[in-house]
C-alpha cells in the first residue's frame, strides 16, 4: 500500500491498525515476562526476535497443557 497516495481517512485507518498491532505485541511481551516468572525482563523481551518469541510462546503453551494434564498447580 502506498502511504503517499492515501487520503486522510485511509491514513487514520492505517494508524489505527498499527496501534492495535503495537498493543498486541506489548501484551504478548508482558505475558511472556509473567510466564517466565521474572527470568525475562521486558527489555530482554523487546530484544527477542519474532522467531524467539514464538519459540518461548510454544514452550509456555506446552507447559500449561502439561500442568493441566498432571493437575499440578500453575498459578
């Protein structure tokens, strides 16, 4: 999409979409820090690549599923 050819409404719409994406990334990073119980700071989380975040999120998901299956406390 060419930003220079957008009208004001389209620019505002794009800005809203980007704001939502930024908020989603922030929420995911904060959740990762919480699940890691302090072993990952927010600054370290921001430094992770997308692939690294996906790997950690998969590990968290796997650990949650294991916890549910075993009945062990998680929270």
